[in-house]
């Protein structure tokens, strides 16, 4: 797919007019600032991993998704 090019002013005008801007965006190079993943390692005791796995299975999500959800909720509550 070829990406069309226009001036920034034209882009802004079309965007403000509610036009579909998909043809002007290189979706392969887009990113979400501050949401890039950063790998961290955390060691949990076996009993805790077992409980995490049971809760993740109950909710139908992965252990990683459960931990991310719980940490995000705690950080939001603390803010």
C-alpha cells in the first residue's frame, strides 16, 4: 500500500472536517508514547503462582494479564 502525502495544514484541515485519514498514516510505524513494553522480572513463591494461575483461569485471562490488571488498578487507586 502506498501512503499518500499532503501538507500538515491539509492534514489538519481534513482531520478537523472528520475525513478518514487512514490513507495518510503509515500504520506500520505508529506507536503509542509511554505504552512501549519494558520487560521486568519478578520472582514469586510457588504458592503465589498457583493462586495467580487459578484466578487467571477463573477469569479466562493469562497470568501476565492478571498481574498487569491488578498492578494498574493499584497504581490508579494510589494516584
